[in-house]
């Protein structure tokens, strides 16, 4: 399994945490806590990759890297 970047953030609209994998289109999950969102998105990732393999779709290489900056 490839190492894909995972974003986890709080959503006021959903009143919980969203985790997503930018390199895998529409691969995201919800959780009441950050750890629950992470657990759920790892399940979603596994299913996403299985479906891509079963459908003979190209599996993207992990390319996404967030922009990290410091405020001086």
C-alpha cells in the first residue's frame, strides 16, 4: 500500500471531523473524533484501491504535499 497524505479537519457544518486523501478522488470519511475519522478514511482508502484494481483503473501515485509555511 502506498503512503498517501491524509487531511483531517473539523467541519462546523457536519459537527465532526472529516478526513480526506487528496490523491484519491472523492476518498473521504467522517468521524466524531480525529482518530475515528482517520480510522474510517483508512477503510475508505482500502476500498477505493480495491475498486480501482477490480475495475482496471490507474492507481495514482502519492503526489500531494501540503504547503507548509511559518508566520514570522
